C-alpha cells in the first residue's frame, strides 16, 4: 500500500510540474480552443464564394484559380491561429 501511495504521489507531482511548466493543458481549455477555431474556419469557408465571386469577373481560368486558392489559404489560417499551434519562428 505504501508503494502504491508513493507511485501515486510521484505521478501527481509530475502532473503538477507539467501543468506549471505549460506542457500539460486542461482538456476543456483545448476543447474550447478547438471549438473557436472550427467556428472561425466554418465562417471563413462560407465567405469564400461571396468574397471571391466579384473578383473573378472577367478573369482567366488561371486567375480565378489563384483567387480561390488565396481564399482557401485565408480560411485555413483560422486553424493556425489556435493558441496551441506551435508557430514557426
């Protein structure tokens, strides 16, 4: 029983250390961030057509492709804005 208690205490101390260090994050915090990122992505995806359509008028197929690619890249940036995504330096 004492050994089990020591193992439990050691694991608890490790978790407390990781939380203070920032390498352990509460599940609810991550879930909230994922929810916000998904909502922002959804919003940006639905805005692609109304934002891109006026810019496509009179353009070549290649120019339209580029406009759509730019809009998709903008939408996907919402996922990179999660506070849990490691940013390149």
